[in-house]
């Protein structure tokens, strides 16, 4: 039966709605999976699901490339304020915007305004000027430098020979500084207690009493007899300033720190060290170098005392042998029948006779022992006198350990109450003659205190250092030549039929491996001064890449020499640009023989390479102090046994240092070592 009033749509509406929804869902699925792919938003960009991680991988690869980039682009930063500079500027600037504060009232009578740093802003202070040093003393030295030291010191090889041995000359300049004069300069009150100018407040200079540097200048003697323009003596190559003077401090407190550092390093500032010495005479401060006459007297006294010491020791040895013989013939073994006990009965001998014999032997033994004791006291006394002359027990003669620098400095301070200082100048020309002057560099107590100074003193507050006036010039010092020639003798001669045949003997010297080397040559007119010097055995070239002990030559004949050792030739050619022209009678010297006969002395006429002709007298040259010093060095060089780098003093054949390693086996490059100032010389 048909429902009345209900249409088909109304009757089937829910079916139609469900079917429509089903079609919509199917359409959405079709659109999702057929017509478009699934995407996600990655960093603001749509990415399919398959490519969702691709941007992250790209960013990771970019980060790896940036980390591996050896020259990345640096980010730009905005400039920030320099807080340290601002602090120092404010620290050095005036405390108040005005030069002087209005007083609140008059100061009480007798109240000083100069205690501590509480000073009035208009006070006029004394200006500190370091005292002028006295003229210094300059002495020339010559020695052979340690090749390991040359390798380590930057720039040193530029002023030395191109190859070993590194023979070099230098000048040490010594000055004495009056410590009391420095104190007086700080306390100076130019116009007295009642004057306008006031002494510096104590706390302005108490920390600034140390000398910051000693500066030196030199002049060289020219051919025409004049002196060159003054030039600064620079630091030794490879050495830094003990207290750097630059950059300049920003305020007085930093200057105080620099002056305090100079006080802590006073030895380095005032008495700088030198390079290690391989071969050469021991160095002494210039004022401690004896004159040649004194040195000769000292050597003669040493030789006399050595002979006395040998005699004393021989007598000691004889007495000890005698004491041994008394022990063999006395006591139990010296009497038939054996010994005896405390009662004197055992052994069958007579008690009184045996006792008397033993008493005599004991008395003789005591006399010998007492004599040995006296001789040993004499031996100690002779050794003490020898050591006072610089003699050493190990090697004899004047040893490197004979001069005690610390004791010498202490004695100087006690005697003079001053400060001893020296500098070294190694940049010398062969044969150059120089003179030196010095001045002191100290901290300016007014520096950084402009706010506390009167208007006309404020310019001085901007200068951190003050320098003394230059001292006077030292006496000229001859740096010397590396080669010399002298006329040893000359004779006009007479041959057959009275025909003259003049001859002469010349001596040639060359400084080599720490000592002067000598050769004597016969000359006739026209001959040049040419010869060949014999050198000691064992002079060698050191490989600075290897420890010295591994390559040290051993003087003993039976010793096995190290491998790859490089020895220098045992002869050395020496030549002077000089020729013998003639021998003539000397107008100045002659000898008076027996019977009042006068024997003429002769001079050699010498021509130099530049054409100059001169007369050389053998008598004058033998008395020349320079000749005598060179000859003394040559004698020492003849007995030379080469040293090992890093050791003090020359080696000797009986020295304990000749163990299996041949010396300082631990000597190698790169170690920090302190060498005494100077260390060697000739």
C-alpha cells in the first residue's frame, strides 16, 4: 500500500546521503593518491615525503665544507671600546679640571705638604738628573768562541769568521757608578729648604732607584789621526735587552714595575754576560786585568813557588819512606826472640834492653811524624800563596779558576762603595783603535704626574726615562790585528873578500784557536815575511748537531779516537805584506863590549805593500809590551791540549775529564746555560 504524501527522495534520503558521502571520500582519496603526491613543509618549502630529509643532508654537507675550509671568511664584528686604554687614560689624566684647588684656609705653620704624595698642585719640584759617570776603562780581548754557542745565538755568525775556529776580538768597557751620588740626585734641593723649589717626594722615586740600562758610544781612530763620528754600541747579537725600554709605559705605576724589574735583574742590566769560550786566556773585568809587567812578575813568582812546592813534596815523600823503614825494623819483628807482653817477659829477651830499643824506635818515629807535619804545613802555605796568584792544583800555572769574580766584586763594593758595570763590543774592525763613553738610563720620577706639577714642569711628565750626561772618553784601546810580524834580529854581515851580505830574522804571529802561533824565518833583502806555523795536535772542527763528548779527540796515544772526527791541519801558513829591503846601522842603539869596544846594532829596512818604507829595530821590538804579550800567549799555545765545548778551561793529558766519553758527553744544542761575563780573552 503506497504511503500517502511521502516522496521517493524522502523515503530514501538517508541512503542518498550515505552514498554521496561515500563518493566524496572516494574522490578525496583519488585526488590524494592519483593526481597529487604527499608533501611536507621543510624550512618553508614543500617537500615530498621521499625528499623530506634532503635539505637537512645538504645543510650538513655545507657545515662539513666550512669546517674543512683552511681559510674561512671571518665574521665582521663591530668595534668595541678599549677598556684598558680608557682606564690608563683616566689614570694619567688630571684629578680635577683645574690646575689648582682653592685653599679652604691657610696651612698651619711648620706643616709640610711634601710627605707622601699629598702635594699642592702648584709646587715646583727639583728635576732629577742622573749623575754623570766617570770616564770608563776599555780593554781588548781575543779568544775562540764555542761553536755550539755560535749556532744558538741568532745573528752571531754574521760578525764571526765564516768557518771554525771562531777566533774573535772584542772590547769590554768597565765603568764605576757612585750609588750615593744617585741617592743625592733624587734628594736634590737646589735652592735649599727655604727656597721655592722642593725636593721630590720620597714615594715618587723610592721604586725608581735602579738603573734601567747603560748606553755606550764609540769613536774609531781615522788614518789622518782624527776620530770618527760617535756611534752607538749595540747589544751583543743573540742577547735581548735585560729590561726592554719600549714600548713606553703608559703611567707612573707601570714605570715603577719596570724599574723594580731592573732592580731584580741588576746583574743582567749592569754586567751582561758574554758567549761561551772554547779556547783562550781567562777573562777578567778590565780593571782586574794585570799589566804585562805585573803578569810577568806573577808568572816568575809562580814558577819559583812551584819549584819550592816540588822540593817540599819530595822531602815529605822521603820522610814517609823513612817512616816505613822504621816500622819494618822496629816492634815485634825487629828484635830476636819475638815481642813481649805488658810485663815484658815473653820472648826470652831482656826486658830493659828490649824496652830501651823500642823506646828509641818510638821516639824516632815521632820525630819523623812531627817533621812530616811541619813539611805538610809548609806545603799548604806554598799552595795558598800559589792559589792567590791564580795557580790551580789540577793543571798548574795560572788557571781559569784562579780568578773569583764574585769575590772580586764584593771586594770592590767594600773598598769603593760603588756599582761596577761593563758592556761588551764585538763588532770590531781588524786593527781598529777605539774609544768609548757611557751614560745611564733611569726612570723619570715626574713621569705621569702632570696633575701634581706646576705648569712649566708638565712637559717633563710625558717623558718616562731620563739619561745622564755622557761621560768623558776612555783612553784609546787597540783591538789588534789577527796577524803580526816583528824583526827578531838583523846583521849587516860580511862575506868573503869583505863583501856585505845583510840578513835578518823575522817572527810571524797569527791568532788561531785561542792562542798566538809563532814561526821564525830567515830573510835576505828582497824576501817576503812568509812562514808556516806548527800547530798542536787535536785541533778539530765540531759538528754542532752531535754532542761534543761523542766526537772529542783524545790525546792519549793508545786511546781509540771517535768516528767521523774532523781534525784541522797541524800547520798553518802565515804571510805578511812586508819585504826586507836592507839592513843598516841603527843610529839609536849599540852595545859596549869588553875593553870598551862598541858593537853596532842594526835596523831592518822594511817595505810594506802600500809602498811605505820603515826602519824596524830588533832591540825596540823585543821590549814592546805588545810583542811580549803575544810571545807569552804563543808559549802557552805550544803546550795546548784542546778543550771540549762546554767545559771550563783547557784539558790536560792527566785530567780526570778524559773518561770513556772524552769530556762533556751531555753537551748538545739547545740547552739553557749561563756563562760568566766575558769568559775568555787574550
